[in-house]
C-alpha cells in the first residue's frame, strides 16, 4: 500500500465544518496516512487569520500591553471554541488555549506564540480523525543559522514517524538550535508537509488548498485562466518565486531529491484533477509552448556603463561586494559588453540605501555612466517547451510591442526555462495580459 501525506492549508482549517470536510477527504483514501495542518485561516474576505492574531498578541506582549494581549487572545479563544462547537465533540480545546496563554505570558517568545495556531489545529484534527498527534518539535530541526537542518530532520522524521502508521502533525514550526520553538517564514506549513513526505518516503504529497491547482496566469488579472495539469519542480520554483503563491517557493526542496510528486488539490472541489508537480515532465512539448506566467512589482535596476568593462578583471566582483557587504541580494544581473545591470528588490533600498550604494559603486569602479529605474515589475514567462519551440521569444516581444509596452530589461536563464522582462510597474497588468493573450488566448 502506498503512503500519501496530506497538508491542509489555512482555508481548509478555517471552521469546524471545513475541518470535517477535510477529515472526510482523509478518510476516503486509506493511503492518506499522515496529515499536516495549518492554523485556521480566513473564513471570508476581511476575516483575520489566527496566525496574524497570534503575531499581534506577540507585538502586544513585547510592548508590555497585557490588556491588549488579553483582548486579542480572547478573539483566538472564540475562533477555537466555535470550531469545537461546530465539530460537536468534546476536544478539550480550552485546556490547550489556557496552556498557550500562560506560556506566552511567561515569555515563551514570538515563534512559540505564532506556532500555537498550528499546534491547536493539529490537536483538533487528530481528535476528529482519532489518530495520534505528533508534535513537529520531535523531528523538525533548524541549524545555528536558522536554516532547516535537512539531514537531521529527515533522519529524526523517519525514526519518529515509523512508530506511527498514521499521525497528525502541526505545520509551520520545529525546534531551533537553542532548543526553543522556531517557525518557518509565512506559509511555511507547505515546507512541513514536504518534510513529512520525505521522511516517510511518501508516494505522493497532496497539498490541499482553496484553488484547483496552479493557474497559467493570476486569475485576478486575466479572466478564467486554465489550471496547469503538470509542472516540473523547476517550473514551479520559477513561477512561485515570481509571485504565483499557491505553494511556498521552498517547499519542493525536501521532496525533490526523492522525486516525490506534489499534487495541489482543492478541499472545496476534491473531484478536480488539480496540478501535479513532478521531477520530469510527461507532457508532450509540442502541445504547449509556455507553462505559466507570473510576475512581481517593486524592483529597482541599477545600470553601470563603462567602456572596455568586459576586459576589466574583477569589475563584477567589486560591484557585487558593494551590495554583498550590506546583506543585500540581487534578483538578476543582465550584462552587455560595456554594461551591467543589477535588479534589486525595493525592500532593500529604503531610507537612502539606494543612493549610498550608487555612491560607493561610483567610487569603487569609476563607471562612465550610472542610471536607475526605480519602479520596475518583473514578468517571467516559464516553460520547458520554450527551448524546443522555435520563435517563442519573437512571439513574446511582438506581443509586447503591439501592446505598446516598453521593455527595460530582458533576462533569459541559460536553461532556457524562462524569459524575464522588466517593465515599468504601471505596465505590469498590460504586460501580463499581452503575454497571456499571445500564448493562451490566441
Ligand atoms: N499559519 C502560517 C501562516 O499563516 C503558516 C501556514 O499557513 O503555512 O503563514
């Protein structure tokens, strides 16, 4: 018998009734043996995720405002006790809430506080399914730098989970090198699901969410885009990094080396096929040119021009050291013979940092000219089919020119898996629409 790991996201855990639907999904397939859950998310537009309330609690504790903390924690209490009522079973959730509140008041820390949504949600799911609860702190380990310690985690995960033929595990956290609870970045429950899948060598990692898979383009921008039936790990990485946020962009790493496929499924439409994320594509590349399009706004490009730059040994190294020593990473580095551009997330450049960097670059490499574009959006057109289908870039750029969009930057990865264009942020939506119409709506 195979093993499937199911991870249910925040909207699939948002209310008692939805949790019961998720439990039904688990029970409908005996291979669904390990379940990872997120904290209750939004039930409707304008609702607040339990994790957001917990971060608010932590802010209030840090500010020493106990009354505000109590009020916010009260809202979390209501969320969980309502879930218990809807489920209609005694789940002793009040005990868990009291313990969490006391620990937070006694200085358990920000990550502990943020993790309690997942902890309590997993307790509930375990009770509903009648399956053991296994805490993520038993096997998810971080190193001194705060990164996931994959080796330790997979070894411990295999050892711990082999004692349980079935288990429910909270997502989003593990144990830091200092022995305290530590969380992943936001949305990190997807990484936890992937860790569990890798630890038990699952045949499939099912990620249950509120959409029926990855869309070829953001449905908020184009009308009714199709779902992508199958993506490779690499394509997923490109698309999720560029803003297609169905799945956390780091969640493929644990399963990738073991080649475990991921399936994105919809808790509210479990019959839909969803999107499979696999190591090697089984699609015929003659059937499709582009797999998907995604984009992000708010970047700045810094361009340096200098005659004979290509012959100047160490030029790029010196430029990169200016940002490297400030802990700033760059997204892209398109270059010509005498030009070099760095594309950097605006987050890094606030409060005069951009000017500081430019001044130091001028002093270090003495360029003939420096200029910046401060409102750039990056749009990635992604797909393994692009390398094999002649004329893809011609189609893309013709579509952009016909839409009157000025392209500031072009970067094509050497694997020919993507073409990234940089345009003014104001052209972001039109750019996505033009590429979508060319490849998916023709
Ligand atoms: N609850 C966490 C968040 O809201 C983690 C997750 O849902 O994956 O970011």
